[in-house]
């Protein structure tokens, strides 16, 4: 059915009413006029400061004015861009007069025909074509494409479900994420005889599934219906669909999606759900044969399980390089986003969805980052953060609060575009990852093989999960931190850690493994002589963890984790009371510790030296007090006996 966009008088009057005042009365808009004060940038790039509509015919003139006004006032278009478009109006006026001298509205011609004729006209006027066969200057086409959409949408007052292209932002209940860049569902490529059926099905899906899933549904139906119309041109319904028909489609579909395993599975699952639903809902077009006799389980390809070691994470060496260059990330507004990705392990969509009025919480235990994890539907999820990160978030909150209004930030987003086409929305996901990869190229951030590292937003999530496990966090707590729906994903990170540990150890082994024998001499270990995996693991631990010998065993904490009681618990305890009679013992311990420090320096074991140096300072502090003839007791006299009023109240 062809839809006429010829504007009726009522709709045309509505458009003129929207333009009332300065916008309607003036055919030359002066950008220096006070009406533009709130939209004017600090610097205008163009020398001209006017937009001239005088050469446009009546009717078309008002539509173009409306197009520019609605974009300028909503701040979806900068004044610089509006002026740039204005420079092309005389050319567009000549185009209209050449092809449609009596045109009163752009809607007198179909959008596709108007776009095609405009492009042809530009080429005839000498517009340059690039190697891809497109216009070199995209501004010409971009202006008219946007103009047509705005004007045609204004006049098209039909219910969204009646249209062939749905703008899901206009459908109540449609599930479109704030970070989404897509929002249209285009049914024009669905064969006409099945278009209403596809619309009826998607009308149900759009309010129960995400836009992304509905887009997959639509693409799946487009392939399915197009195949059947091409091979069975007389069919107008699916009632007689049989297994043989479906096998023909399956053979074509497998070849079409060859090399696209994820797409193949997603489209096939979507198609099965479609047939199952229209049968359960008793659609008159539904196949008579039950779905179990049309689609078999063996039709579905076995999903390849991604090997644990293929899960992309960011190596520690790359993390160190990144942290050194944090301040050099450009644009600078990406820096706090990357910091939160790094410390939280959340998905980029969840970081961009943070609300400035809810994202930071202070408790008696410290600061928390709070937000919604959309994928697993964990609302109000929170994780602990340091005071330093909380300080950064507080600055961001204050800054965005001052600049936000109901118009430019209706969702109270922490990371938001306050003007331009994405006004009220966060930056697109690729904006952040592109900034990181530019940084990697510019400052040569390389992996273990010396190749420029290629960042991916989700790699921060994998990296954080591995760090939490590596630092000894309970798997159940890691699952809760990451908001995993099940423990299976969390366990994969634990397996990755085992594999990574082995590879790291082997890398060290290539350079030679050394250990200290009982006499204190250095001994090299030949990797080929090691057959016992437990020995291999122990040597890795000795290399990467503290592995400090304690009276009853070894302390296995990571080197990065501090422990005040690791070397000698009593020295940090307030209940230790020492007298002068222990001076010889302290002198002996000091002598032994100094020997350990010297041995550590010879072997270049920095952590060992640092730990023993700290212990030496504690010994010397106590000894200094004892040599003055005083007791050493952190708790003091009050910790040893009752004093003052306490003596009077003592009932013993």
C-alpha cells in the first residue's frame, strides 16, 4: 500500500505554528540575533553569519526552516553546521525549481526518488565522486537526508505500527538502552505478502525484548521470507510449509551464513521462536504441521565453546603501560570512563548508564560505586572503591550537575552529551575504545610479543575478574562483584589463571630458574629435569608470590598485598611487652636480619630486601627504647594494670 505524504491543511498549519515568531517572519536569519544567544558557540567557523531562505519557494521554505529550527533549538545541530547547511540552500533551491517548479511541499515526491534525483543533480553540477562511487562531500547528501526524515515524519501522523519503518523511540514500552545507537526497524525489505505478518509478530516482541534482539528477529525473517518468495513465488501464507521446504531453506541458509557462526545460530533460533509463537497464538498464516515436524534439533549447529585461554584480557605489562599514560588519553573526557572500566570490571554499557544522583554511596565501611547491571538485571549493584576513585567521581558529579537540565540530561547520566545529535545520551561505546587504541599506537603500548596492543572494552571486565581471583578473593564473592548470573563464567576465570600461571612460569623458565639451597648458595634448575607438576607450581609460586617462611609453613599472599603480621606478628601487636632482659635477643635478630638483607641484595630480590628492611627498623626501634632502661609496651601502663578510678572500682 502506497502512503501519500501530501500534507493536509491542518498538518501544514501545525508546522507554521511551530515556526511562529522570528523563525517564520524572517527569511534571513542573523546568527548575531539575541534569539541565537543560548546556542551560539564561542567561535563561529564560517565567515558568514546568516542563513538565507529568500530564494526558496513558499511551502518548501517553511519546511526547511522547521528542519533547521527544530535541530538548533534541541541542540542536536550546532550553529556552525546550520550555517554550513545554509550555504547549500541556493543550490537546493535551483534543484527544486528545475525538477519541481510548482512544488509546495517536499512530501509531493517519495523520499527515495527525491534523494536519488538530488544526488544526480549534484553530479550534473560538478560534484566530485570518490573511488567508492559516492559523493566526496557528504554534507550535500546528509543535509537532504536529514531534511526529508524530519519533514516526512512531521506529516506522517499514522500509528508507528502502521508504518514500514518504525522509530522505536516513539513506541511506548519499547526496550531501547540509553547507550543504543540504533532505534529503527525497517520492514521495506520484507516481501509485501508477508510484511503485515512480520509487523504483527514484532509488535509483540518490541515491548518484551530489546531493540537489538528485535533487529535480529527482523533480519532473520527478511532472509526467510525473501527465500520463499523467490523460490515459491505463488505462496502468500506459511500454512502448507513442510519439512522438505524447510530443508531447502536450511541448505541455502547454511551456505549464506558460512563463516558467520554467531549470526547463523542467532538467526536460526529467532526463526524457530517465530514459527513456534505464531502456531501457539493461532495466527491464520501459521504452518499446519507442528514445529517439531518442521525443525529438528540436529538442524542447529553445535555451538563452539570458546577455549578459556582465548578469552581476551589485558596482560599486566599492558596495564602498567596504560596506567603510566592515563593522562595522555584523548579526548580527555574518556579518562574517567577508562578509570571506572579498569577498577570496576563492569560492562561499558553499565558504566555509561551510571546516574550522577545514584552512582556514589558512602557507608561506614567506605565508598561504593552503584549502578544497574542491565544484562543480568541486577539493579542497584554496588562495589567498593577507594577514596581516590570516589574523589574523581565526586568531581564528575558536581561538574555534570551544574551543566545538566531536564532538556539536555533527562536521565541524569554521569557521562552525557549535553549538545549535538546525541544530546541527553552517553557517548557511543566505540568512542572510548578508539581513544585507547589511538593512545596505544601513539605511545607504543605493546604486548608480551612486542606488538601494539589492541584494546577492547570487554577485556577490562575479564582482566578485573582475573585480578580478583589472583588476589585471593573467594569465587562466590567474585561472582557477586561481577554480577554473573551463574558461577560457570566465574569458574572460567579461575581456569584461565591456572593456564596463565603455567605460561608465565615457562616464560621465566626459558631465562633459567634459580633457587637458594640450604647453604645459601644459588642453584640453577634445568626445566627438563622437572617432571613433577607440584614442583613446577611451587617454583612459580616462589617466583611470583612472597612465599615467606613462617614458623609453621609459608605465607602465600600475593606480593602486592600488604600484611603487617607476616614476618613477626608480635612486633605489630599492642600487647607485646619487652624489658631490658631481651636486649641480647634483639641484638641477635638485628644481626641475622642484616645478613638476610645483604644476601637479598646479592640475589637482587627486591621484595625480600624491603620486607626485611621494614623488620630491621622495628627491631632497632624496640632496642633503642630498651637501652634507655624503659619498658617497650604499645598499650602502656593502662594496658598492664588498673589506673586511677579503675582501682577503686576493682571488685577482685
